C-alpha cells in the first residue's frame, strides 16, 4: 500500500513537471525548406513555431568580430585565426551570408523566442575571455539581457560568462563531467548535457531539481529519446525536430 502511494505521488510529480517542459531549436529551426543551421532564417523559423528557445554558436575572429557558426572552420577557413574579411562574403546553404552575432541579435530583438547563445571553446583562452567580454557587452547594448541564456563546453568560458554577465543570468555547462552539486557550487543555473550523459546519470535530474537547478538535454531527435526526456521530467529539450517534439508535449 505504501509503495503504491509512493508510485502514485511520483507519477503526479512527473506529470506536473512534464507540463512545464520547453522546446529549444538546435542551431535554430534549420531542417526545413529555405533555412540553414545557424542562419538568421533558422532563428525566425524557431520563433514562428513559438519554440521557447533557439540555440546558436559563436566564435570570435582574430580581429575581434563575433561570428555565428557551429564548426571551428567554415569554407576551409579557421574562424578564430582568420580575419573577418576572409569570411564576410561566404554563404550558408540557404544563400544567406555567414552571420555575425550583431546581425543575429538585431534579428532577435524583433522576435519573442529565448536566445540560447553557445560560446565555442577557443584554442586561445585569452581570446576566449575576450570573446565572452564582447558577447556580454553586445547583449547589453542590444537590450537583450533578459532574453539571453549562455551555454558552453569550456570550463574557463563558463566561469568567465558567469562573472561577466549580470547577476542571475542563466549560464549552463555542456561538457558532462560535473555533477549538479559541483555545478551548484559554481553558481551556474543548471546542467545542459547530452542525451547519452543523461541516460548514464538519470539520477542527476532529481539531484539538479532538488538543488533548484534546471535541466536541459541535447540533441534529442528520436522518438525514443524524446519520450525518455518527457518521462523523466527534464525542463528543456534541445532538438533538430522541434515540431514533432511540440506535438508529443501537447498530447
């Protein structure tokens, strides 16, 4: 009887948490006609389906321009060692020019979706620190401090963003080796780990929630993984298939 009551309460708690779950578009909503990863169009499309957030990746060139791209290279050019003039005329697969962070944030100002900015780990930690400073400054200049969340694989970058951004700005760590307790001691908002890491450590979800932290899982594309995240009550799910996930959450 006691076990049955415990199970019943757990199911209620799970259902309550699932109702608050949100969808984040991975590199924007790009897997659709006319869009491309990390494009202005992908951000607009994420907003058009009322996705809670849209994630994009940021590098800094050798001459200090903040560029939106996932990989460390584009068109055979290494972004962090290149000058902007080597990149500015390159096109994405949908025909757009490779965007700068300035352009992405200007677009974001006209939209409602949360801006999930991933600062990429730079080879030079001094350059990475300067990138963090410039990112935080630009976000402030654009009046988007209440619309931005920061994520990064870089431990040093995570600490830089935490120190430079206004108090209370959500900063998440992506690498996967630190427990929620360890991250709570660093003052970050929560865990933002891959589906593989979270399947290996499902207890971290409850641990994070007990510490008042949020949980995001990426990159969740299969129905099986979507169902797992929904059933375990994670707060945010990052996916390349946002509309399919939205349909699941609406059921």
